[in-house]
């Protein structure tokens, strides 16, 4: 998930938020300041209610971060690299590069997040029940305890993409020794759980409260869609078994020498090429970045003769340089940046590139292969 705002690093892991976090923070603060806290402790000033409401909303977002950070730290301990943590409307996402190698590793990574939420809930409850302090503050702590309790329980529901779905996956994988079977069990459980929540939401809208029912329907729709997306991704991985990067790449692409100016490159290479993105190479032939036709067109005509391609190149993120014989499934973990998913090198030279269109075609063909294998 794309981060709208980078917050920094925690334990070396990039942490950021999606813009939708502002929505959930505003809803939490509005609910606490307008109804929950005044109902629990009436007679206080509106300014006090709203100040404490905002502070509690921030603490709740902090508890979401603790949940995701627990996943990330255990994943790193289990030798699964972590790309980033992003908080968003419905919680948080820990992006990992790869998966656990064993069922036990997956179980540990999955279960630690909900356990962290339950631990936070326990501390908040003990503070609210036994610590001295103003009733209003203790009421806010009790709300925080309840929300983390619900968060921990909800995330343990057995269906992808929830943590409980990962737990189910690890248990089926351990019991059967078949990772593909575990994939299907978790994704189907997630789709079923999503449809059940949608049905409960419709029933609540019809018979009781439209607001609570609407939230159930939104969450159910998200779960069903995310589980379907995971199933498609798993099917694509199955279809990519044995496929190498050389089978997917665009071979021998036109490259952009970093030392050339824009005017010379456009007249000599870009104007006759069918590409819209070009790997940028240094003097030795090593790829150092990429440049698109849009980037070139944005350079004012008066500056094209003095602007070098190396100055315009978008740096290649880690993992963007692959070999022809690398597993093509690795491309699924590298979203295209500027239209370029990867540069392929052989003997120190650019032998090919993989564009966003190449990846899309690869996935469609992989899904077709997966369906044919299941039908057979």
C-alpha cells in the first residue's frame, strides 16, 4: 500500500500512513468527543472532552502501530525481510519481501499481532480499573482497552487476509504438508467470512441500526475482495512455476546512457524506439536508474541540450536488478516504478527489461495456466 506520509523509522523499518488514516482518526475523535466521553462522565467542558478525544485517537493509532510492529519484528527474526509498515483506514499493513519458510514461522508471525493488541488491552484495562486519576481519563482508557480487545479478537477470525487466516494457513500447511492446499483453504475461508459479514450488515441495516450495519458491510466487502485478490495472487504463483525472467522480459531494450543530453538522446534513440521507458546506464554499462518519455518531455526545450539523462534518472530501488534465470515470481513482489518493474543484466550488461505491461501479461498467462492445471 502506498504511503501518503512517511513518519520515519522504527527499529529500522520505514513507517508511514495512508491518507485514509485521517478519516479514521477524525471519526474516532468525533465519536469520543461528541458522544462516548460526555455519556460516560457528563458535566465537563467541551474543550476537555475534545482534547482527551484527540489524545485517545492518537493512542489508538499507536496501538495499531504496535500491532504491526510486532508482526514486523518477528518476521525479521524469522529471516523474512520487511519492506515497510503503513497505517490506513481499516488498520495497518506490514509489507514483507517473501514468506515464512515453515508453518511454525508463519504461525509465530501471524499470531503475535493479535496477542500484542490483547496485551495493550490488558494494560489499558488494569490502568482504567485500578490506577488513580480523573474519571474522564479512566473512561478513555477503558474505551482504548475495549477497542484493542475487539481488534485482537477480530483479527483472529479464521479467514485471509486477517491474521487468523494466516494462522489457519499455517495449521493446514503443517497438517497436510501442502502449501497450495493451505492457500486455498485460507482464501476461501476469507471469502466466506466476508460474505457472512455483508449478510449480517444487511440484516442490521434492515432491523436495527443503519450505521453499524453499513460498517459491517464495508468490512465484509473488503475481506471478500482482499481474499479474492490473494487467491488470484496464489493462482498466479502456481502458474509461474518454472517460468524464468528471460521468458517474461523485453530482450535487448534501447538504453539511455547517463552521459548523453536529452536533445541528443531524443533525436538519436527515443524518436525511433517503441519504448516508453528506458534503463539508464553508467559508463561501465551498469544500470543506475530509469527515465520515461514523460520525464523527457517535461524538460523545457531550451534546457534539453544541457540536461544529462543521469540527472533525470529515477534511481532503481533495491531488488530491481535481476538475472535472466531468476524466478519470474519475484516480479510479483516488485510493483513497477515509473513503468519499469526490473532491469535484467547478464555479464554486467543490460540484457532486457521488464515493464509494467510485461508483468500484466505474465500474470494473465499465469492465471490461465493455473486454471488449466486445476481443470485438468
